[in-house]
């Protein structure tokens, strides 16, 4: 048996005792297709930049107006209405999701009706309805408070109701899906321990459903941040309205649209990074390996290009 183990293949000389085996020389695979695709993409971007450079655009006005006081004021109003509307949408979403899952047919039907109406009509139409509510209700009267509807329904309130109620309908479906993703055994075990339905929902079900709720909620907020530009229809002084006001006096219409687009890109990028880290936090315990952070992805891409260069130089 020892003779079979010590046998050396024919034509090969046995390695001297104590000498390590020769290291394997691995040659990295050359990915020429990746470089060709990269060159094509850069070329297309160059053609796009050249096309815009030939247009009659006063590019100097873009950085000049980027930090204009009117633009910054509109930017602050856009952030404010987006955050407040999202908070309202979250509260309404949790409330109507629980109502939709209730065994009470009345509350379930009311929740379904709310979701059906506000998801089935455009948010632009809803904004116009709230803003023009004084046409059918000239006086706002709830018994203990009475005033003219035009004084009550301010542009901010019309924008808040239009965005927040619409967002609440979408969030109700997202929260409902998250609640239903939690195993029913969790609820049954909580009830067996003597916990009430409300306490079970607050302490057991909702915390576990956050992993399912967070990703679409982040997408909804970013989408609503862009949709908030529609509040210009109710005369709310947001970022787009500020850009239009400057464009009407400076006659730099396209330049101001570019300024607004840059700020929207900055806002969505910042909130996208925040959404990533929030998702990464709630992914703990469910994933074996957490997703790479943006800085880790940058380092991985740098290592990829360096490995390709070393492969190209290898002979």
C-alpha cells in the first residue's frame, strides 16, 4: 500500500525532500469586451455633450443661478412639502393597511374605498380639486370654526393634502404587503402570551415587516420628491416655481430648467444613499453578507481596472 502512495508518474523526477512545489502561474483573463463597451459609452456621452454645446444655451447662467436666494428658498419648500407629505402618507398608510386587514367589514370597506379613489385618480387632478374646493364650499364650517375656504385652503395645505393623501393610498398597500409577509405563527404566539391585537401589531408584526416595507417606501419618497414639482399648479413656491419666476424675468428659460434639474438630481442622490444605508440596517439578520457600501463598490471597481491593466501587460 505504501508503494502505491509513493509511486511517481513515469517520466517525472521526484521533488527533493523539503522543497516546496513550484507556484502556479495564473494569467488573468483579458476582458476586451468590457473596454470596448466602456469606450462606446464614453463616446456616446461625448456626442451628447457636443450636441448640447451647439445649442443656444447660456451655460454661464446655470452656475450663476444655482445658489440664487429664490432658488434656495424654493429648494427648502420642496424638501419641506416632500417630508411632511411623506410623514402624512406613512401615518395614513399604516392606519388604512391595518383597517384593510381588519375583520370588521365596515373598516375594511372604507380602507378599500380610500385606496381605490386616491390610487385611481392622478395626483395632479387631486391637487386641483383641493385648491379649487372653494368653488363648491365657499365657507369652511365645522361648527366650532368657520372661515372662508380661500383663507383655509392655502397653497401649502392644498399641496400637503394632494401629495399626502395620494401617498397614503400607495403606502397602505406597501404596509399591507409587509404585514402579510410576517408568518401568522408570530401573531398566534403573541396572542397565546396574552398580548392584545394592537400590542401584537406594534411590538411583533410591524418591526418584522420593516425589512419588506423599507425598500419600496424609499422608492416612493424619491418618486414623490419629483412628483412634488406638480404643486406649481396650486401656486406653492417650490423649486420649479422659483425657477419659472426667475426665467420669466431673465428670459433664461432652458437654463433655469437645467438649474432645477440639477437640484432634483442632488436631492434624489442624497436620499438614495440614505435609503441604501437604511435598507442595509434592516437587512441585518436576514442576509449572510450585507450589500457593499458605495465606497466598497468604488474600491472594487478600482481593483477591477487595475487587474485588467495588469492582465494587458502580462506576456
